[in-house]
C-alpha cells in the first residue's frame, strides 16, 4: 500500500500547479490522468521540429506580473503577439476589430469615419432591448461587422443560430479605433520556446505520475492499473464536477472541439498562426499553422482545422455552456462540494468556468493559499 497526502486527478495546468506547490511544502503527491500524456489541453508535441498545439492554439497572455514571472520559472517565453486574420468568402480582415478592419470593409481612413459608419448602422436597426445574441451583437457593432465577422463563426462555435443564443454571451465587443492588430490588451504575452509540455514536466518533477488511469476505477478498486494499492488523504479533482457526483442534479452541458491535423510539403501555408473562417458554410472555425507560434523556418509545415461540436459522453469536453440553466445546476454541485471536506475541485471542468491559462494558474495558487 502506497499512501499519499494528495491524489491529483488531471495532469493539466491547474493540477500541475497545485501539485508543484504541494510538493514544495513537503507533501507527497500522486498525479493520474486518463490520457496517455501529461499537460492536459496545453499539451504540445514536437513533430519535425515544430511544436504542435495538439488541443488547439494556446497563447499565454496576462496583465498580472506575478503570474507572468511565475510561469517564466519553467520556460522562456518568446515575443509572439497574437494577430489573427479572418476570412469571409474572398475577403480578408484583421482581428480584433480595428482600423485595419474598418478601412478594408468600408474604404475609410479615420476613426471618426469608422465611428460614424457603425453609429449609423446601429441607429438604423433601432434595437433597444436585445432579446438574443444576434440583436445584442447588432446593437454593439452594426450590420456589416456582425454579418461578416461574428454571425457565422459564433453559429459554428455554439452549434445553433445566433437568434437562439442568449444575449449575455456577448456582453461587449471590443472595437478599437487604432491600426493595431494585437488581439490581447494584456501587458505580457508569448509562447514558451520549446512548447508547453516542458512546463508541466518541470512542475510535476518529484510526483508519482500514472497515465491512462481512470479515477473512478481507482476509487472503486483502491488500486492502480498495475495492481499497486494506493490511498490518499485528500483529493484534487479537475474533471467534470457533475460526473464526480454521478450527475445527481442532472448533467451539465459542454462544448467540444475536433481537430484535423495534417503535414504539408510546403514551408508556409497561410502566413499566420491563426486564421478564422467566419462564413457559416465553411465547416471549421479556424486553421492553426503551428510553426508560426515560434517563428519556425522548417521546410515543411503542420496545420490543424478546428471543428466545434456538441459534447456527448465519451468525447473530450472543452468548455462549459454557461447559460442560466447550466449555471443553476452547477450551483447545486458547488454547494454539495462546499460541504465535502476531502475533495477540492479545480480547472474549467471542476469549476465549470471558462478560464484563460493565466486565470487557471491564479486560481490554482489561490487554492494553494486556502489549503496551506
């Protein structure tokens, strides 16, 4: 029998951060993951000298200097700036919506002209109380930006028409009246040179790690797949909170993403790391060209097409559907979890919350502060 202070379920960024901090405090940690690799959705895999973001583009960005310095303990970050482009039919636009976007769309040059054009379109629509996402977006950016850059993409992302989506999904749409293609406003931004997996490897150094291990099987049998009997004092669970409680209050909804990755015999396929396809008729939401995250000069390239899809059991859940109905169900699970003193829930699935990477690390460190 091997006894541990903590069992960490999920070797992603939340679990790895918690495990690292627990071990720094002298605690023994067993980390398990049902996948055959560590690092969760930030897992990068080196192929032909290119670090492939296996589960989609991950660009680290934060305005929190402490979090930035914390992450720089584990890897050196490059100076990558996220500047995606969007393709609608045969037109190409810069994202986020900025003066380059407006100039291309309307043939204008000044912020005053762009503001006047948007205000004119919003006034013509006369929407005072948006009843759904479509009306909310139209009331914020007008017809042209919505039709070309928001409607089709959002419909693909959520798998339903924008008229059937609640307005609160889009609280605001950033309009920038400068010629600046930097997608994020955050002070610190970059990609770890050599990929993300190395970060989690360093965080988990000293922990016992068991891959392809199902938690529920372990909890039931009390032993790992290899037959080793294990016990633990406390559990950190980063899987689906509804699954942990056997969906006793009903299932929560998630969205999933499917990737089609291929190697191409050319050195540069699209000239940019991220290209969004905003037309509803194009089945994928975007194409990622991985080498551009690290300014690669390899003779070949690797691209991934991303397809958003409805989640169902057996498929990897990516992000929660935080509408009123789901949030009410989640609150019941959260209340139950609050009275469960031997388990901590963390991450997107455990806390049923869409987290950027810096917020995941911050939440894990906050969890550590409370625990120790």
